[in-house]
C-alpha cells in the first residue's frame, strides 16, 4: 500500500461499456486485496482495514470476509488443511511514521459461519524501525512447491523489499533467519514459482490518488528464491528493474496487488485491484483477469469483449458453423486471363436474408469448416449476467448473428443449436482465456451429465464435448474478427 496518501478523487461516470468488459459485480469494493482463496465452495479475498469480500461463484462479490487485526495489505496461503494469513500493522507512513510490523495467524476455514472458524493469536514475523530503510508492510506469501519452504516478502517505496523465511508448521519466523534485500522502487510484492523460475511481482507507481493513481504491476525472475531478480532486459529489481505485467486501461486506473489463482492446467487467473474504476465512481475495486505466459513471462490478458466473431478451432484453423447447405454467391466471376475494361464494383457480403429461408427450423447441428465470413459462420457472444458466473466473468450465450439461434450442449454430450435462446443452463457458456492466449469454451450444464466437459474438435470438421486437455489443440479455440 502506497503511503504518500493524497486526497481521494471521485468521478461519477456511468458507462455501458462496463458490462461488456465484465467487471466484477455486486459490491467488489476493496483496497490492497489478498490472493483469492477458495474455501468450501466459496471465494475469499481480504483487504486493508480488516474484513474482505466473499463470492459464491467468483463473479458476484459482497462484503462479509472476516479478518481481525485491521492493518494493511494482507495475503493468504493454504498450507495443508489450514489457511495462513499475513498482514501488516502500521508502517508505510500510515499515521505519520515508518515503524511497523508484519504478523501471521492461522484459521481452519475462511467461512465466518463455520463452527471451525477461529483465528489463532497473531505472531510477529517482521518489523521496521522509525528510521529504517524498509517498511514492514504489504506482505506476500509463497509456499515453494519444490521444497515446501515458506517465504514472505514485504516492504514499500520507502526502502527495500525484503525476504524472510517462515516455518510452514507454525507461521513463525525461522529461527536465526535474517531479512534479505531483493528489490527497490516497488511495493505490494508477491512471489510465485513456475517451471524452474521464481518470479517477484511488485507494484510500481503511485496509489491512493483515485483516477490519478499510476500504480502498475511489474515482474523480475530468478533461479533462486533469494534473487537476484532480473527483468527481461537483465535489469536487477534491486536497481529499479521490472517488466510490465498489468497497467491502467478499460476506464480503470492504478493496477496493483497481484495474486495468482490456478484454475486448471493451462487456465490461470490473476487478482488485483484498480485504484479507480471510472464506471464505479472512481472507487477502488477487485478485478480478476486472465493470466497469460509469453516466453516464460507473466502478463495480464484482456477481459473478454462481447462482439460477433469467427470461432476458430486451433486444431486446423477451421471455423465453427451451422451444418446447413452452402449457398453460392452470384456474380464476381471474371475471366482473369482477359483484360478487364469494366469499372470495378465491390461485391456485397452475403446477408442473413439471403440464406435464412434455406435453413431448417428446429435444432440444427454444427460442424467446423473453411471460414468464408458467411452468415452461418458468424457467432455473437453476449454476457448473461443474471445467469451467474465463474471466477472473473459471467456466463455467455453464443448465437448466430442477427438471430436467436443459440449454441447448446446436448444430453448425448454433443453440441448443437436450438432455434430460440431460453436461458437454459445448457445454452450458457464459460469462456476462459488460456495461458497461451487461446480459449477454453465450456457449457454451464450438460443434461444428464455430471462431468465437466469442454467444446473440442474430435476431427478437422467435427466438434463435440470432451475432457479439456491443455496439451492438445483439440481443446483450444480462438475468437477472431475478420
């Protein structure tokens, strides 16, 4: 949490684009959110000042998370069957000084209504003195999946970012462990491990200035958890280096406080806050974005935008289409070997009116074929917010452009279209960007089936529903505008 607190500004702007960008709904108001945790079927995140947010589906959020101790910028990690919460008390210039401390505490559950809900007594694991070159604030936790060791980073712009080792059994500081300086010129750090690399995510820029906040998230990486952490240009984060991960955009400024959430193999999300969401009057809000990996560097994906697309199979590059007769277009044939003397007249696109009377009524199957921007190949993707959601986004309906004909899952684990969208669960779709930039498309419900299946290509021309496999292009799709 940035500490040179300035006067908050509020901009009361309402805009229809908010729905198309799928900001979290309900009351997603929070500052300095912790990494999102799933506990007993619900999602939780905690923020500065105590308390936090809860969501039943990962899309609609409301107040209700409980974290005692108030303080600033907590983080959470699950270790075994318990949750370890770290938070900072004072420090960071809050109250006018830099003296502060980081504390940890345990709970068996994050559900405040559970009979097992009870926090342990906080333990101090790091501290800073009034004139020290580090502020004990903004903790980030990493349980190393390769060694089982537990690490905590902390600090702000008022000095170094430091790293200490904790005992994963007690949450206390390892006896004799001394802090290590690993970065400067950032705060709200978090650590993650992936494929032999340790990544240090830090928040750079200014905060707490509403729409004028310049917060952005940067990253460096190292083969050693203790550093040095270098960016893509070889600059050390101890000398101010850092590669951009997320910044302002889509009418939201001040991206900060990174958290990683692994949904499935190849499906990752990042949580953060934006200091000011212009469509929420400039309030600080929780955001969940796709987390992509490009050349082994993390980068925020873009929110999915409602529009009309070709839905392209990654398997061969063919497009999803209605299984209807191909209607030839008239005109446009020329003897290319002869001189052309007539003036050029652009061809008009084939329209829905040109072909829709040739389509049968009732259900129509789908297939995959050469994309030729014809009406039976153009799919309009529209959010259905009242149908609920999943982590980061609402469910969508997928219809042929200009019609109510909707893509639907069937009881025999196939995919077809129904003549009219009714809002039934089998007509709702989950669309998630994968770490390589392609997409996974999954029905909310398959009649008579308890399995989670995705839209797949079982042949170059044959779509179906099957187990999602990130290692196979059969499971991957692209949404193209062309």
